[in-house]
């Protein structure tokens, strides 16, 4: 299981090493990082499929440590020392996770890796506030309590300004007088428009029709009231409909 013999599904260690180095951009500067140019995972670490139980790691920097430094003890993490030295690096744009240079990697326990993380030993935030007892930690990054309070105050002020701007106008955009802000009554302009609606939009009283749809006058003799209801119909139209029905029956 641990030998280097080649089979149909497993490559030898020299072949794996050649495949690995084909995806590495080696820098000429003696202190620069060797960046991984192959597949990148969602965590921004390089990915490499070795296909061997001995190199069962999938992250490129861990495979580099196994190949060129030595095995990684169980439970240990591979720390990028180049990241700890770079003071200008930010988490969202960090390129050191792609570094696989062996002398930049160090297998350490997770606790030590967190203590080495850049920013864990800083005494002041980027805005110059001193980290105190109320400083919170988000993973390996410190959160300045003063900056967090300032952010909350700015958000509350924006919300207050927005509510004040909305209070000077009604939902239809009419300007509101100062007295409305205390009484909270209907907008005067909206109330005036509601009272002075055009006549065609006012609710009309029901008017009894004097003629049917065909123009026959609905007199007392020409009106048929349906039993058990208040509906009525034209007698002339009923006679015409009955005659037309009889004619269709005869034609059929």
C-alpha cells in the first residue's frame, strides 16, 4: 500500500511531484512566495488531487509540506509564516493562502497558529483606538469596541434622518405643516381632495330604469316581476324570445 510502484489507477511519487510542480509559479526573489496556479477552493487555498493514500491531502500547501518538509502530525495545521510577516495583507485579498513554498510553511497546533495570526498581538486598531478589555475576537481577528460603537451611532443617525425626512411629507408626497407632526391627522391637501372629489367619482344613488336594453318602455303592463325576488324584465322581450325559440324548434 505504501510502495511507489505504478498501477493503472495510481501514479508514482516522481510523477505526482512533476504534476505538482507544473502548477506552481516559482519566484526568482529569494523571499517571495511560490504561488499555486492550479485549482482554488472557496476558502482560497490551492487544491490538488494526488490520488495516493500517502498524500491524501487535498490542499496544495499541506501536500507541499508532506512532500518537501515531512508528514503533518494529526490535528496540526500548516501555518503560512509569510502571511504573519505581511502587515499590509487583508483577509479578503490575501494571496498567501496560495503560497506552497516549503520554507514558508510550518506545521503547528491550532492554538499556536491562532496566536501567530497577524493582528492577534496588535495593541491598537487601524484607526488608532487602543484595544481594551471589551475587545471582541471574530475568529483570529480583533474587533475594536470603539469602532463598533461609532458604526452603530452612524447607523442610528442615518435611520433618524430618514424618519425625519419621511415625517415632513405624506405618502402622496404633499408637504405637511408643523402642526401635523404633533396631531398626526390626515394630510390637509389629501383631506381637501377627498372632500372635493369630482361628481363622476361620487357614489350614485340607484335609479330605476324606464326602458329595457332593446328600448321597450317598462310600463306597469309591460313589466314582469319575477316571483320571490325583486328582479324584473320586459314582457315584450319575453314574448319575442319565446316566439324565436318556437321558430327554432319548428326549423329543427
